[in-house]
């Protein structure tokens, strides 16, 4: 082959390489290029963190942990910040066939020097002539990014040695280039994090307080304020700081320890990379049994990082039994009908979610005298089953049951009580329990008004009493007699009446819309009863609220008016004649 021909071929190869945008800066064996076909994946590319004081550490303000730990990101990580002239080393792992493309004021270091100098591309890599693209073919390779100006830089990792051959972008790195790293390793209030949690554990991504359960706020528990100190570039601190916490209302606080002091504690902590926490607890010695709401202030080197307000519940201090939540019971004594709800609060009025009594809380004491009732339930039935579903309409409220005599109806004032975990007896308000010996014996029927106007809402009330004259229980229903319900001139509101329609506190009501037809009507109703075994009636009328005037009334008024005018004319004539 002639020298001229050889030169042409060399020139052609060089032009082809320039056209492809890649020039080799390190030896790449043909065998290596052909045998390694493993495509780059997100878990094989990362920014390598460097030891402080080394060449690559200079000018690096912060490296995003997501960028340095092979985390697959759907969007670019944004926590990496470097100064102009600083360098970042990108390294690949076991699969290296891929490419990295820079957008923004940065470029790849492209001068091949010794393999020990980390300022160059190494380990079988190629870099483009504009220094914006680097391609890898080796199983492990690295490349050095150099920041050339202030601004935003994006590095996109592709799964092929050239982006044109790639099928996907496997990772994206967002980098901010600043003039200098002023503010690095100094506590930044805006970038540091306080987060209330159920344990001493702080993740870098945690920014919101945890929703604590009742168990985590129970009397005697510890609540944690996890602290993550970061500098102006959201990087962990390299140097130690003095972390301090103070609390109001006599709460105890400590750094990574429970209940050290009521006014706070100051300790030196090793940077912000470790997960430090402020422990918050009650002073159960000074204020036994009492709830505490405290505001905790956290400072680092004297700078306030933030505050958190925390409530830790007290022991049970009061019991409230709403009368509206006490059912009218029956001698059937079922746990679904003879029941009441009670609400337990601590000394601060916090509503407690009750759990079975702890060791030492030995049941309870009932306070009642029998007056037609056989007894209230045993203490254990309502003191150790606080979360009974019988009437649990409130969050974690308790429920109890009572029994009724099979021979005597009546009502009784009852007070319940039990011992809290400190073995202090607490008692409820007095509430009234009603008992019935059976179903409806007699009933009455009434409407809320005697006269209605069209469009009004009418209420029909049925009151049922048992054989002893007491209001019937809540378990009582209309029975087959419901079919005799009729209110002419009105339309029942809501669902149709059924045999299962139940009484409440001895009463069953129905609502009706009053129709437009006027007149006098008679309604009827009949719950199934023993003595009153026929429907009863109630009379009412429907009349428009506006009055109409008949023709006769109009004519009568006209005649009266004419007569009045005639009288006035006659009087006037007499007056004129008298003056003459």
C-alpha cells in the first residue's frame, strides 16, 4: 500500500471519528469492546463522595445522597452543589456500557494523564470533542466533571456508549454551580429539619410530623423530636455543634436520652449526619397522673432551629355518661339494647382512647340502689372492656350494660366508677337508667298541631307503655300494626313504615308533608299492643293561612258604603239649607 493511500485512510478514520463526536483518550481493546455488552443501569452509576481535603473534595458544597447512593430517580436529583472549577467524579459499577451527557456550564476532563490522577477520564472511556459526552465500555469506569461557570447543570446517563444508540435515559443528575461554597458546614435554619416521630429515627427525606397514636401519647410515654441539621447547601455538617432543647410547662427533655431536665440540656453532637433526637416526657414525680402540653425549642450553636408543641396524655381523671347515650332497657337484658356509653378524659380534658385495664387497675366500683332494677352490670363488664363496640360512637369511648327486672318497671339514678392505673377511684356523673318489663301494652296518639297549612311538616307521635305504665324499651318495634298507619291529606316523608320501626325512649315518630287539599281529617295508627289491640285516631284540619272573600261579602260591603255616602249627602243638604 502506498504512503499516499495510507494517509488517505488515516484521514478518513479521523474524519469519521470526529463525525461521530467521540475521540478515544484511553486504550480500548477490541476484545473488551466486543465482550462487554452489559448496558448501564441506574444502580451502577453515581457521584463518588470524596474525603475532605482531597483533590476532588475542594469546592464541593454538597452531594445529594440520592445521587451518591445509586437511587433510581424519576426526576433529576437537585441537592448537589459545587463551586466554579470544582470537580465531581462519576463512577460506574459492574455494568459499564453507557454514556453520560452534560447540559449546562460544565464539561468532562479530557486530557489523558497518569491513571492515579483523578482529573481525567479513566478505565476505557471515550470523550467527545466538545467535552460534553463521555462513553463507557468497560465493566468499571470513571469520569470527571469540571464546573466551568455558574448555573444549572444536568447530567443524563444513557444505556449505550453513544446516546444515539441508547433506548433509555437510566438516571438524571441535577447539579447547581455557584461562585463559592460560602455557607457550607454552617447550620442553616431553613434547610434543617425537626420532625415529631414515634421513635428516635430521622430519615433525610422526613419533613412532616408523624401522626402519633394514643398509645404513643399515653401517660408516661416518650415523644421524639428528630433533628436533622444541614448547611446552606442541604448537606450534612462536617463539624460538631452544640444542640440544646428547652421545654415549657415542666416537661422533661433530653438529647438522645429521656427526661434529663425540665429546662433542657446542652451536649456536643458529631455533625448533622447522625440522627439526633430530642426526647420529651412528663415529670411524673412532680405532676403524677397529669397531662402535659409543652412547646419545645431546639437550638444549634445558639441559633433557634424551630419549635414543636407536643401533648402527652394524663391518666383517666373523669367519666362522663351522656344521658342521650343511655338506652331504655327491657327485661330481655340483651347487651345490644340495655347499654350506655361513657367518655373518659384526663385532667386536661383530653378524650382518652381506652384499652383494657392494666395490671393494678383492678376493675371498678358501681354506685346504685335498686329501685325496680335488679342491678347494674358487674364492674368488670364496663371497666375492663373499654373498647366494647356496644355503643362506640366516639373514638375509643367505653360502653357498659345494665340488667332490668322481669317483674318491676321503673328508672334509677346510677353512677359508675373504676380505678385508673394509679389506683385512684374516679366516678361518673349520675345518669338515669330506664327499664320496661315487656312490649307495648297501651299507646297514645297525637299530632304536634291541630291545624296545618299546606306545605307544612307534621309530626305524628306514638307513645307506648308497658303493662306497668313505664315507657317501652328501645328494642320495641311497631310490629304488624304498622300497616294501619294512615294520615289523609298528608304524605309520609322518607322510607315507608315497616314492622321493624323501633321506639326510642318509649316514643315512635313519623314525619309528614301536608298536602294542598283543605278540610278536616282523621288519621290513625296502631303499633302491635296487648290491651290496645285496635287502631287509634287523631283529628286535625288543613286550612290555608290566607283568607278568601266571597261575593256576598263584597256585595254587603258595597251596600254599606252606599248607605254611608247617602247619609253624608243628606247631612250636607241640611247644613246648606240652614245657612240660607
